[in-house]
């Protein structure tokens, strides 16, 4: 009897945990030629850029695993020629200029091992941050055939794409 009760509560507990939504869910955004998959963190009354995401340090540009960008054909990524394929996306935010990086090493967890794979960068472009009219609660990355936009809190950056 005790064993049956234990099994019952174990099943109920595992079901309850399985139903809990992820704190930073995986999001996929896609256009005709670009697909982006990223973990979507929320602001939760935190100061984002310069605090939670420090200026001058490599950021995974999302939550959990590194954001992955797939180009279905060769592209000019903010002035850099990039072959069709899938890449990890990193950024180095700064107050006046961001560096947006594509790296060929996939399945990275965050940016913790970035220094070990930075020699696999395929593109590194500089973009100017823009001020949003209103604060954006969730990190939002948008894939369009003309640009990739990264927006969170009061900041957005755009990387132009040419095919």
C-alpha cells in the first residue's frame, strides 16, 4: 500500500513539473531565407543593458543555449559575406555601438565557452543601437529577408541583409 501511494505521488509530482511553462521559452522566427531560434528571457523589472547584460562582454543574445541563425542561401550580413548554413549568434553590447557575431560552432550553452571557439567566427559586424519608444518586456528577435532585429527593453539593433 505504501509503495502504491509513493508511486501515485511520484507520478502526480512529475506531471505537475512537466506542465510548468519554461521561464525563457524557445522561440523560432522565420522569413523566406532566414530562421532564428532563441531562448526568450523577460525583463522582470530588471535593468537590462549595462547591468544584467554588461556592456563590453560577449552575450549569448538570448537565454539558455546560444541563439542559432540559419541562412537558406548565401547572404551579405551587415557588410560581411556569409555562406548559407546555421550559425550561433552572439553580441557584444555597448552604449554607442554593438558587435554582432556569427560563429560556426553550434549547440553552445550560453557564451561561457565563447573564448574557446571565437576562432570559428565567420562574421563580426558593428551596428548602432536604437532607442525604442516603449520598453519591451521580452527579448524579441525578428527575422526578415531585409534585416535581423534584436529588441529588448528600450534598445533595438538591426543587421541589414542582402541576398
